[in-house]
């Protein structure tokens, strides 16, 4: 048998009567499926524990995940091979902590409040893959390396070192918030995921079949930054430019680190190529660059985006020569050189 504990937000405005109805249906289903457990409700959040045979429990959990009354579902714990049930008498006991007045209820409320806040913070900081694994009842610490075919995208702000010499904390927060806000919206909306923030930049990835989506998102980032430069009153946002490098192919995904600290990341030559291409944007004079491997995936896409070959280059840290490409579009050509950007920043 296994025991599963999860929390979720209540998906719509629900009265005590609605929640009792949910509990009653759950009790009937659990009796049919041989499951037991408890459902706690507090401040619009479900805290539920279910236990029973693995196949029956996961069928039940699949129904819960598909139920629109549960939002932001997050698995807290999966206990496997439990020798006996903890809730033998409860097919599904429903408890409303908002209205309970027993002396022990207050510390339980405080504990659940803290748990909910920790969950919100974790969602902001943990990698998507780790959250997905937890929500599916997996143990990310037990994951082994795996190979995937991916599009990898690197980006960072140009002349950021010069910016840090002049900018105050409030202005830096505004600059980084605007840049990451534009980038995150474009990446997520187009089906990508941001894997890592790197101070003034980020690494993102897409499935290998979505090269066109990655390139369209890159164009959107460049265009929105340009629009922001034209409309902002902030002197630093007026000089906010970024470079973007794209590559594609086989990568290794998995946990790295030690017992005291783990990070879920992407490794491989594709990652290095995307990073080097991003750095080369300053010399190339174009804000978006990609290599042959990315171009090959792009050609398989039904979306036709005009591209321009810039020639062969041996990039820093690479032993092999790469053929470098960009988008044949005026928006990706820098209207200032990096030296001009740096000089104007230092004159602020």
C-alpha cells in the first residue's frame, strides 16, 4: 500500500455545502475503491491524505488532477510500502478548520498557513521539472541522468558590467524585472521553459520540434525591448539591449551537486554552443544568432522565417568552426555597438 499527501487550491468559490458534497462523493468512491483518508479545508486550500493499494490510489489521484475544483495541485509526500493504514475508519473524513474552535486547531492552522506559503515560494524558485515530478508523486532526488533532443536558448543583457557601476538598487530591480518579465512571457507563451536565471541572463529550452517557436519568442523579446527603449523614461532601460544564442541537439538532463545541495540542469555541447553564440552577438552586430544544428531543426518547421548566413567562425571555447546564422530582419541588427552602449551608460 501507499499513502499520498497533497495540497491544492479550491478552483472556484465553494461553500461549506459544496465541500461537504465533494467529501460525500469522495467517501463513496473511496469505499468502492478500498481507499481511506482525510480531507482538511482551510482558507480556500485542500489538504488531503489518501491511502490504499497503489493502482486504485493513482486512479483516484488522476481523477483529482483532472478535476477543475483543484488548482495548483502539489504533492507533498508519497509513502510507499506502508505496512498498515493510518485512517482505517475514515473512507474520507472532511474537516473544516476555518470553523473549528478546539484548542489544538490554532497551531494546526498556523502550520498549514506556513505550509501554503512555503509551497508558493517553492513554485517561484524550483525548476519546472522538479515541480512536475513532485506533482506526479515522484522523488526528484532519485532521478538519474537522461538524454533529450532540445532547443537551447541563452540570453543576457549587453554591457551589464558597466550598468552595475552606475545603477542604484531600485533602478537595477526595475531593469532586471522588465527584462525577465518580457523574456519569461515570450518563452512560456511559446511553449518553452526557463531552466536557469544567471544574474543578468537566463537559459531556456524547447522540445526539438519547436525551433520556430523558439525563434519567434527570440524575435518577440528583441522587439519588446526595442519598444521599451523607445517609450521608457529610465536612462538604463533606454540602453537595455540583449543578445540571444540558439543551438539544438542531444543534451543530458539531471541532478548535479552533492548531498548538501542539488541542482537540476542541462549539460552538453549544445548548451556551450548556445552560450558562445550569445556572447558573439556583440561582434556579429546582430542580437540573435544560431548554428547549423538549430537551422536544421528550423527547416523541418512549417513556419518559414527568412534567415541570413553570416559565415564561419571559431567561437571562444570551441575547437570546431561553426557556421553562424541570424534572422534576415532589421529588428535584430543593433543600432548601437556594444562600445557605444557602454560609453552612453557611463555618461549617465
